[in-house]
């Protein structure tokens, strides 16, 4: 009797597991097996690492935007208007070099990308080369071509929750539905100086952000392990690396933590390391005083408005802010000087006293014509 009960219980459990697998494969909430067809797509901001590899495999594009949250507000349509082609935004909040390498490996294997535009966030190269930007284990089963190891996806609690949510047309989770703004967050923030410095301690700027310390050797090892092989293996793909703008207070934070010189050394090393790679180019917006010293473009010391994102795309399309040996040296010199001379307490006090411009999505940024500090 006990044996029959156990067998029956096991059969019920297996049947239930099979039903869950069928449900999740049919709904496919993370678009792992196909682009969304049966239901409108849902792009879950907290689950980018789970959804991006499926998007990379199944969507139509020839250009990838990726990087950290600094790139999430770039709208593919804006890129297409400026550069032609068809763009998809596969950015990931807190993306590390490892996260980027794993995602790009999947995308490049499709043969679709002709260009990758990626921001180089220095913190992405901190820690060991296999460090991911999240505490939970990396979902490697979504990044390979083996079906047998998809069990964590097909039986996952979060997958099932999102399948049921989709079937019922509910909104338990935070998500976007616009493929042009999959990871877009610009409408959730305001961009003005007092907001950008909110909660900052001028004597310890990193207290709010907890960014880790970096070493040059560690940053180099991370690049060599995660991005260099892709550059060398895909010579037909143009890698456009972008130093997206930080507010000047980030460089003050680097100075407080002894990170200025290691950051500049990494910039110099990476430029020389890739100088003979014909498919690599760099654009640097970090040494544009008109942008980085005006906190009205920011919602915190790192994140700038969508209008800056759009202006940055247009500048890249026009070839402006492209790094050469000469501009790299000038930009490094300006950043070193600005980091040394900026008084965080004075900048924060002035920002808090400045009235809001009353433009919720930030004011327009019109690049003044290149590198103003070089004049």
C-alpha cells in the first residue's frame, strides 16, 4: 500500500513538473526559444541577464548597443536615424566585463551584428575576470545551445510566475512592452543639479554607491579574458567603445579613493592594446567640460538624461569625440587636473542652491564642437 502511494505521488509530481515545463516552454516569458509571438513582449528590467540572450538570438538587428545602465536609455530608432541599419539595445544594469562577454558571445555567434557600441564602465573591470554584476549565480543555461540543461528555466519559480502573470494579463512585475525602450528608465527620474547630489557626503562620495577598488592588473586581466577574444575572433565586426560621461564628482570620488591614476592608466593601456585592431574605435565624452561640470544633465553623479544619450549617439555618428593618441593625452590631462582641483563640497553646495530648470526629462545637450578643453 505504501509503495503504491509513493509511486502514485511520484507520478503526480512528475506529471505536474511536466505540465509546468510545457506551460513555460509555451509562454516562454524570457523569449528563450522564440521572439514573443503568442503574447505581447514583456521586458523585465530586473531580469535582463535572463532575457537578453534570447533577444540576441531571435530578434532582427545588425547593431548592438550594450553596456551598463548608462546605455539603457539609448533608443534604437535614434541610432538607426543617425547611423542607418537596425539596432537592438542589450544593455544590462551593473554589467561587468564578464556579463558583456557572455552576452556578446551569444549575439556574435548568430552572425547578425556588424557593429557593437558599448560603454566602458571602469567598475565593470573590477574584481576577478569572471565577476558578474549580480549576487545570484549567472544563468549559463540560457547562454548555451544545449536544451538538456534548460530545466532551471522550464521549472524555475520565476519563469512560472511570469508565465502565469502573462497568461492572466497581470502586472505583478516591473516591465516595459516597447521593443525600442526595453530597459529604458528615463521617465522614472528627474535631471537637475540638486537631484544629482541628493544624499551625497562631500567627504565620502562613495558612501552612497559602494563602488569597489580597482587595480590596473585586474582590469587588464578582465579585458583580456572577456572582450579581447571577441575582438580578435570577429574582425568583421566594428567595436565602438564609449567612455560615457560621468559628472565631475565621480572623478572627485576617484581622487578620494586613490583611483584616478589607475583609471587613466587603464585608458592609456587599452588604447595602445587595441591600436593595431582595425575594428576597434573609442569615443570619449568624459572630458567635455560643458557636459560633465553641469549637474543639470544628471539624476545622480553617474546617470545622465536620455537627451544626453541621444546627443551622444549623434556625435558618434558624426565622428566627434573620437579618441586619437593626441586627444587621449589631452583628455587625460584635463581629467587629472579636474579631479585634483574640484572641491566636492563647493560643487554640492552650489548644486543644492541651484533651482530646478523644471524640465523633467533633462535639458538639451548640444555638443560645443569637440573637446573644449583642447582649445
